[in-house]
């Protein structure tokens, strides 16, 4: 068991008396490319997580051991002490962001490990930031709320890792609740727990194991497209600050003022925001057929209008439809990564077997398969 290995390593390196914490990765059921357009997302914390054991060490140094990498790092608490190891910057960043908020963090020893698959879009980095943040907050009685811990994780990415991410990943990791998804308003950060207890269904992720080039530049171009359309709409409707504020009629009014490409990008986002709201209503009624239909609509939009899919993802989405899967779509920014699939339990074995065989035949790549269950957010384990 992972926690046992962490405990054994901690005792070997640092002695007894450490405390264990965990914080999960996440999925997003629906709501893609809506975050930077002021819209909603619908993430949930999952049963794959980062773990740490931690104990104050009475010095002004942080001593870290990454169990999965078999690597150590030691660094100070000041800005100039930034570690050279990329993975250690997440821990250093959390400490620095807390310090900027007027908290004094003493030195500590920590062992980290996790089972969030890397590169599969389940946010192992946010889980690491969240478990460290939650552990420090608890150990040193710092008084941060869970929402504040999520913002500290996001600031760590921005200022110490160089990734200008939204807050969804850290929010889900800190705020997750078993059998619930979180409808998060990316503009106001207001949130609502939406029931998720799909009796007779499971969530299955299929990892294409591909990442296509140009993903970051393509992402920036799509943001620019959305901003151009907002600018055009705002000439007549100054109250529109994000695409979240626009409706289909407003978009149609500017069809001749923007490029066909920009129009399609904006159309997808406006439709996706509505799809997410419709999905939340369906979940409240346990109407998983409608949820699945909306997932397929999202994939079609991401593939044809937003153009962030790829041949491998489209292949898996088509295969899901062919095999009677209730819902399927690309999860995340696109250009590779995973499809998320809502599958009836009695179909899972056939779906996984056939999709894996056909995918390997088509692309010469073995799929990675992950079952995920919606669980609680960050917590202390002992």
C-alpha cells in the first residue's frame, strides 16, 4: 500500500512522528475551454491522488524526498533559495505564496508520492500543490480556507512553474466532495455541488498516449479568437465582457464582422456553456442518457468547431458510439490525452477490450485505461 511505503521511507530518512495527508486529481465531466471565457466548469475529485508525510524539523530548511522519482531536494525558505529540480518548485512555490500572505512557515521534512497518472489530464501538479498546501495549513495552523488554498496552488503554477492555468484543477482538489461534481463559476468562483451517483454506470478514461505539437500556440490562438468576437459584440452590447455574457443572437449579429474561424470558435463556447448548465439539470434528475448525449455534442463541437481534437481522439469517440457507450468526449485542452466515457457497467469489458484492440491495430499504440470514482478533496489521513 502506498501510504505504508511513504511511512517506511519517512521513518528511514527522518524518523517517527510524521503526519499523512492526501489530495486528489480530478476529471472534468463537461465544460471545456469555457474557463477563460468567464463560463462554468464541472470537475470532480477522483480516487487517484498525491500523498505526503510531513513533520517540522526545527530548521530553516525544507528537506523533500520524492518516492516515485527516488530523488531528494533540500532548499531554504527565501525567494533566492528556489530549487533546481522542477518537481520541487511546486513545494517551494506553495511555501513562498503562503509567506507572501504574511504567514511564517518553519522548515519541515516531507516525503511525497502519488498515483495520479502523469500526462493523462488528471492534474497531478494541482494535487501536489493542494496536498502540500493542506498539510502546511493543518500542521502550522495557518488559517487558510480551502478556497484560499486553491488560489495558492494556482499562484504557485503562475509564479514558480510558469504555467498560466485557471483555478479549476486546484479548486477540485481542495473542494472535492464524494458523489458530487462542482459547478464552478470561473468568473465569480461561486460554486454548487451537483449530485453524481450514476448507478449502473462508471466513468472510464482512455488515454491515447499521444501529445501533438503546437498545443500551446493553438490554445493561444483560440483565446484570441474568443477575445476578437467579444470585442465585436461589445461595440453594440458594451455589457459583454466575456463570451459567457453573450447569447446566440448577439453572435449572429457580428457574423459579417469576424472571420468564419473566429465565429465557429465563439459558437462552440456559447453552446458549451449552455450544455454544461443543461447537464447539471439532467444530473439533478439522474438523467444519464441526457448527460451522455451532451458529452457527445461537446466532442463534436471540440472536433469540428473548436478544432482541438485529433485523429486518435476522434477514433476513440467513434468507437464509443459504435459500441453503445452512453457518453464520450475528449477531456482537457485537446490535441491528445484522454477521452472520458460514461459507460454502462455491463458494457465496460467489451468496450475496453474492443477499443484497445482496434486502437492498437489502427495506430500501433497501447491504450492506458483508468476507472475513476468521484471522491472527497484534500484531507488528513492520521
